[in-house]
C-alpha cells in the first residue's frame, strides 16, 4: 500500500480539488481550468511504477514516477494543439486516474516508450516521469515537440494539430531524438512511423540508432507512413537515440509521428 494523491492546483498554490487513495485515486471534478492550473500527482514512494491517465484526451500510460511528485501544467490556447485543439482540457467535467501498477503487469510485453504525459523540458531539467523524450532541436511550436513522438498517436497522414502532431527537426541538420526509460528494459523491437503528408513532407532514407549498451544499428527507411519495424534483439538498455538522419529529398519537411519500443522491463 502507498499514499497516493491527485489534485487540481491553481497558479497561486490553492488546491481546487484533491483526492487520495492507497493504490488508486480518481479525479471527478466539475470546473473550468484557469491559466496556471496544474494536475499534481504525489506518491510516498521514491520510485513508483504507475498507470496514469490525467485527461480523457491522453492515452493510458505505464510510467515510472521518480521523487514522489509530478506536476502536469494544463495546456492553454495553442499549447492544446497536440492534445486536441478545441476540446482537450476544455470541458467543465474532468475525469482522470492514477494507480499503482499491479505486480502481474510488470512482465507484460508492451510499448515501453509510450508516455502521453511526457513534458517538454529544458535540457538541464531532470524528468520526474519516465519514459521521457528529448532532442537537440529548438522549436517553439508544441505541435512538433519531442514528446509527440511517444504520445501513442501514430497517425501519419498530415501535419499540424491533433491527431497529426509529430517530432519535427525545424531545419536542424544534426537533429537527434532520445528516449530515456529511467531503468533497464529488454528491448525486442523498434517501430517507427514517419510522417507522410506528401508532397508537403519528405522522409529520411536512413538513420542511426544508438543504444545505451554501446551498440548501434544502421536503419534503412522507406517513404511511407506505415509502420516500419526493426529487431533490437532483446538488448537490455536504459535509453536509445535516433540520429544521423539522411533526407530523401532536399524539398519537403521530414518528421516522425511515433516511435515505439516493444519489450519488457528488465528483471531486477
């Protein structure tokens, strides 16, 4: 048993709503989010494997909370574009939940990279929630943040707001995308979904995948929005990085709609 809490907290620190539980807590709140509001999750464990869904627009995610506290700022205005412009976080009725992961779920084969609650953080900030996606690309538009590549939405047919958010390189010639798991995982397969809004887009012919165990794979890619899978051979890793992206054409905008890593958590 643990002490869990989930709360709606205002910009000035006022608790607008809160719920508590020992293994599960739900949010059932009727109200309108205001600028500066945030959802705050706390747990009395230093490292907790949890199943989280903080809004109806977010996919249920198996995550690891580090440090006992996670704050999810409610996106405002154009910040909502990757989540569902016009309806995400906008209704007066809200339902969310956080629960501790059942031990029987620990060995499940699943997409280890999925985290719809990942935040766009400064390079110097330590994430409180894993998996976490980061990049060297500077881009002010949330429709193209690194987090979009692990949010569980693998729609590739267009670009822009939900459900077409993606990781874009913004003209960066040495762009990379890194996914950290926060702990060792056994990685069996990588799946990439390249954005395919042709002819607006182009794609990458090849890329290099670096793994935390010191190995690397050279990937040959195709100009398609369909799933492209690559064996990772059951390697035990804590992170991976996609880099050395080679454009197929000079014109067009290459982007990644989704990155998946299928496998299991490593036994401790």
